């Protein structure tokens, strides 16, 4: 069973003469361990597609299943719960909570899910150490570099061990070297833990970390090709996971 | 999600200070006014409570000591004393007078006739000087003396008679005027009550029903009314209740509106500034209930910190201002604290409404926009 399956989904903004079809009959299956890079020009529908796959926007037509469940009739509260436990998010501008430290930011999804503060912070600390941010636990976002912020965002996205991580232009505010390092870290971590990653980006260099590269134009998926990610994932101990 | 609420609140310390300060101001306003109301209400009745009496007897139509005059013939004393259940009856004479001091200060006194033989018309307590007045002597209240710069041995010209101040009493200040005590013969010159008095104070025998005694007095003495001490105190403090309560109510509403507006505006500003962060929280799976909880907790923290600060200030004022402004008689009690605490919670809850509405409208998909 696919982690996410979208079948013939459409999204129309506005109505009548002003209606705009942002997504036009897109079908997509996301399997465990997939690292999908969705590329396309501005206005092609990338962000609309990832918003719908992330349950932040309802499609006008078609169906999306997440973990085998049709989400079209789900209430807002159920969708929020689904996002909390099954999906992780990364954003172009990091979107960390400015008042919280790196550790607290990474612990937020855990606390939302009901874990009390102490174990949540402990788990966040472990995650950040794994992402080489063990020295920056108490730093506020304003004192972190772009790369560090995005690594905190990775930790936050991974905190509840979601099945899928959705990343929207995650390298847009990073220099190329840092962007590549962060995405390598995300994809390797996700891959080694059997999680899927969907990345929406203009950055063609991300093909190096993707297993599948999908092109979207005018709301349609026009091409799919394999990415350059190694077929096997590194394990937590440095070996290769088959 | 207490952590997010606290960190958000403390991130902008100036705003938090304004919020807490605004609530504290409201709390001080509400508590001091309530305390003054209670204090003045208590003060108005303090002297009457000190007079040993179970019942007060007066001319029919008179309710208190200060408005409608009461004049009763002195021979009613024996008639009342003959009734069932009466242990003792004593006349009580007094009247309000106004005069100027030597330094042109307006003074309002309620002169009580001190009867040395019957031991009536004594001050509640003495602060300094003599505790009973002799001929041409007067005892005035300490607070009035302080306000009007009257000192022991000063001479006061009251209604054409000269009095020497020989003592300062406690517990006789009733805000707009105060009780003063002069010898019966001197007081009668001022009061002009030949063979009459204003009231009779009655003490009952043990196990006598006060209501039955009141009925007996009314039935046997036409044109006479009688009330319990509690009722008489209440009648005499009615002025404070009637004039003060509407003012308190208006200022209470103003205080509540100010407090609610200050918390509401500061939390709303904070929410608007962080609206994207609330969108992120929605996107990563925080429920509406949890989001609203963050806002309510912020409002509660600001409100309760303001309550604690305001209460401390109000108690501080209560403890110190009275030394400089004697009319500042504040009595804040536990019940007042409790309802002001409840009011603070209500203010914080009400103040959360607009910020919550704003958060409810946030589209989490907006967070994907750069």
C-alpha cells in the first residue's frame, strides 16, 4: 500500500470566467523510502500540489489517500491529527517559532502530540545531536545561521517520525553548499528510517538527493525520471541499508 | 502548550509590561474603590456600633441621625422603661453644627451631649487627652483635628459658645463630618432641646425578642419608631451605599473595560505579529483547541500577573496612604479579592476572543508562501 496516493486530483481557484485550474488531473503514488523531487517553473502548480498532498488544501476533484484513508471527507480536526502523526513539513523560510530555542522548536510537534515537556525536550536533543546541532540547543532562531535553522526544521519535521516529509523550496534561502548538505542529511536520515520525502524546488542540484524527479507544467505532471540518489541508504551506523 | 504561551509572552517584554501594567491599574482602581466603599461604610457606622444599645428609639419618620430630625419628650424614658423586656433606657442628644475655626477652616461636627450622671454620649475611644468633657470643653475626632489643624487646648467658637479642645477621640469620623463630645449642659445650649432629646438608646433583658420589644414601643407610644442597632447602623450608612455604589459601578465598568482592552490589544498585537507562526503550528498539526489554549494562557498569565501586581499595590496603598490622607479608609477583604480575581479571569477570557478569531481565520496553506 502506498503511503500517499493521489488519483486524478484537480484544483480550481475562483469560478466562472475567472476560474484558474492550478492542478489538472494529477495522479501520484508515494511509497515508503521514496525521495521525490517535483520541479517546474513558477506558477506550474508545485506549491498547490504539495499543499494538497500535505492536507493543507482540499482538492476540487479527485481523491487523495494517506495511509490508505481517503482524506476528502475528513474533518479539520482529523486532518490536523493526520498531519501531526503522518506528515512532517519543511518550508522555504524555515518558519521556526522565534520565541523558542532550537531544542524547543524541535520538541514542538512532540508536545502537540501530548508528550510532556521533559521527554519531548530530551528527544529533541537527541534529534538535534544527530543533525550535528548538539552545541546549539539553547540558541534562538535569530542566532542561528540559515543552514542551522533548516537543520532545526529537519529535526522538527522528523520529531514525530512521520511517514512522509514535505519540503517546499527547502534550499531557496541557503547557499548551494549548505543547501546540499542539509538536504543530503534530510534524505539520508529519512531514507535510513524508511520515510518518504517530497521536495518541491527549482533547484536542479537536488536531483542528486532524489530518487524520482517529476516535472510539473501548467498543473499537469509531464515527465518522471530517476534522480541521482544512491539506490541504498546509509544506516545510522554508517553502513548501507538495502 | 504552556511553553509556547510563556515564551511568546516574555519575548516582547515591553508589551508584557504594558499588558500587566494595564491590568494592574484596573485592579488597583477596582480594589481601592471597593476598599474605600467598605472602609467608609464601616466608618459611618463605627460610632453607632460603639454605643451600648440593643434598640434605638426615635420620632416616627426619622431614619437616621443625620437627615430628618427626631425630637422626643424626656418623659418617654420612663414609659419605655415600664414596657416588658426593657433593661435600661437612656436619652441620646446630638445635632450637626457647622462653624469656622480661627484659621477660617470650615468644620462640620455632630455634637453629642455627654451626660456624666447617666454615662451617655461618650466617645468610642480616646486617642489623646481627656476622655470626658467638663463644662466649656469639647473632645473632637482625631482625623478632623488633623485635617483642620485643631490641637489640644485650642479654642473653638461654636454657635456662640467658646469650647476648649481637651481630647482627641477615635472612631468618630464619618467622612463628611465627625462626632464631637461636649458636656450635657453646654450641648443643650447648642441643641436647644428643653425637656426633650433626640433618641433613646434601649438595652433589653436577656432572652427578650427585639422585634417584640419594638412592637411594644410602637404600640404604646404613638408617633414613635424603634429599630435594632443593626438596622440603625444600616440606615445611617445608607447614604454611602446610595451615593457611592453607582460611582463604584461606573468605575468598575471602566476598570474592567480598560483591563480587558489592554490585555486584548496586547495579545491581539502579539498574535498578528506571529500570525505566520500560528499558521505553522496549524500546518504541523496543532488543533484549534490547542491554539486557542495558547492564546488564553497568554491572556491568563498577563491577567493574573496584573492581578497580583495590582493587589500588592492596592494593599500597599491601603497600608500607607491613610497615614497621609486620613479620609483614605480602605478595607479590602478576602471576598473582594475573590471576586476581583474572578473578574480578572473573566477579563482575560474576554480579551482572548479577538485574537482567537484572528487565529481561526489563518489558512495553514499560507505558510508555503515565501
